[in-house]
C-alpha cells in the first residue's frame, strides 16, 4: 500500500503547517522538499530562481522531487511541482496525493505579497492568472481533495485525517474484492 502522503496546493494553503501536524498525528515523518532543494543548491529558493530563472528552477525542482525516497512520510513539495511531470509520476507511485484546495479569495487574504512569499510569476502574469493556471493540474493529480474555505487550521487537519482514513479503507475494500473476483475496481 502507498504509505506516503504528498500535499499539493497553492502557496499559503498550509502544506507545511497542516503536513507537520498530520504527520505527528498519524505517526509519520515530515519532509519539505523546498528545504531539500535549498540544501542541495546551498542557496535560498529566491536566490536559485534569481540565478537560473523559472525554467532552471523547475528542472532542479523536478530532479529533487523525482528522487525523493521516503516511506511513511508526509511530503510537502512546492506549489510549482505540478509542472514537473517526472516528479508527479514518482509521487503517484510512492504515495497518495492530497490536494489542499482553497479559493483564490482565501489564498489572497493569506498572502499579502506573492513575490516576498517566493511565488514565481512570469513577466506580466498576475497571481489570479497563476491560480487559474494551476488549479486544473492540482485536480488532475489529486487522489484526495480537501477544501479549506471557511475552515480553521484545526478543522483542515481533522478533514485531511478523516479523508485519508476513508480513502485507505476504500483501498483495502477494493483489494479484498479484487482477491475474491476476476475483475478490478477503479
């Protein structure tokens, strides 16, 4: 069974904050891949982006995320990991992808300055346009979606834990059915 949980979503949805608490509550490790990138490159993310640009950063992000070896871990990659095909294929193989979903209004309230937050915007791109561009990717890769709108952090944590338990239980039920029959459920 896929033991890892990989959190995806826009900046400020709580991938790290929620991830750390979920990891503690479920007895898992926590891994922030932005920190792995900084460690590998020996620079801050914003310094890497300033040096190699968005495309260069995505190559580094893809390489680091595609090579993560973890078990029983909550993994929090950066929001742009969804542009990294190999990384996302790797995550789908080693874990369950949890999309922490929040409306644009919720995220905008949480992030005053996207640039200071390290959000990479292309020349002339607005934060709203970035949000609209990323949502279909998040939806495409998600095994579980947890909406945070109107939730306090404690509620989001509970919702994630309940959704993961329900998802895993459904997975165990499918395996039992598959063993007893000649067909598979998707």
